[in-house]
C-alpha cells in the first residue's frame, strides 16, 4: 500500500470510498508505535479543495478536536480524521428486535451526537446524507468521516441538517406492524412541512412524543396532546378568530345602517313575554 508524508508517514491500508472529487482511506501512522488507525480524506479536485477550506474557515468551528492533520502532496490535499470502528447504524439498528423505548433512545442519541459534533454544517449534512453513523453496543452513536466530498455544498445550514436527521429518525421509528407511535406521527408531519430549523427543535419534539418508561397521568397526557397537535389547534383557533372578527364587523355595519342589530332584537323579543306576563310591564 502507499505511504504518504505529512507530520508523520501515513500508510494506506484500505480504500473505502472513491468519488469524482477524491478518495477516502483507512490508514496507519507509521510514526505511531501503537499503529493506530485514522480516516484519511484526499481531495484532488481543486474547486472542491477551495470549497472545503472556505467552509472550514467560515464556520468558526475549532478543528483541533476533529482534524488530526492536514497536508498537501502530489497535487492533492489530505485531511486526517479519527477512525471510528465500523458498526453502521442502518445494519445494526434491527428495529424488529428492539422495543419502542430502545429505538427512541437510539434516535435521541443520534440527535445529541449531531448537536455536539464539531463539524461545519455542510460536512455534517454529508455525514447524515451518506449515513456515516455508527451504533455502539450500548446504543451510543458516533459519527464517522468516510465522506465522498463530490456533493459538498457550502450553502447547507443547520436547518438542512436537522431536516435530514429528522427524516432518518422518522424512518428508524416507522413500525413494521401495529399502531403508529406518537413520535413517528409527529416527525412525519413536521418533516413533510420541513419545519425544523434547528436540532434543538427536533430534540424537543422527540422528547415530548417519546414513549415514557411509565404511563403518564391524565395531565401529562393532556399536555403531550397539546404539544403534538399545536399546529392543528392553532389553525382551528385562527379560523374561530376570523369568524368572530367577521361577525363583529357585520354587526357593526348592521348597527350603522338599521340603528340596531336585527338578530339581537329578535333574541330580546323572545324574552319580552314569559307565559301570560310581559316583561315590559
């Protein structure tokens, strides 16, 4: 396999991705006595290279916690990232063998991993889009860096990342049979409307709609119902307000034209006489 320079000498032991912009490798640092593994991204497309550098510069994210080394060699730009052991979420999720509570816990851990990832939004979007997500035995989530940078888009924002993550969570929570979980119903509705602007919004929705460990009381279930259906409730209240406003306007115009309100006069006259006695006497 090839040896590369840099602050150390990196020996490529496996090619994991090949794209138009470059390749992604698993490598070893020959200067490291432990021979630890790393993820090595190579960029040969100069436009993508400048785009990558510009994204990292403008993001303001500290690279020290994610990027181990950067160097150029033979006209290519190389970035060395930590290596995350292969245990793909999509292969090890095994929805049929897990309880709803376990699945929602994994999805919550995924959202937290995205919220705490020190990656620019365009790179995090690629991680989610290319499903570079690893699931540990204890249901923790790690994000890996084996990326194809061909589709790197500097315009991607947190909202784009949150929506992509919400789609993945929705798909993971989709039941194969039986009733539809509240979390799945809520995320389906919100993703169709593309209404997520941040991971915090997504986290809150999953928290309030997740299956509790213990059955909640009627008050808790009532507030959960309000939270899940707040959009529909707001729409109904808006229509009621519009109808009441129209009623007030028509009443005001009628009063200006006739000097009083006809339907109010009919209502009062129905009470002017009770039995054989008139209320006017």
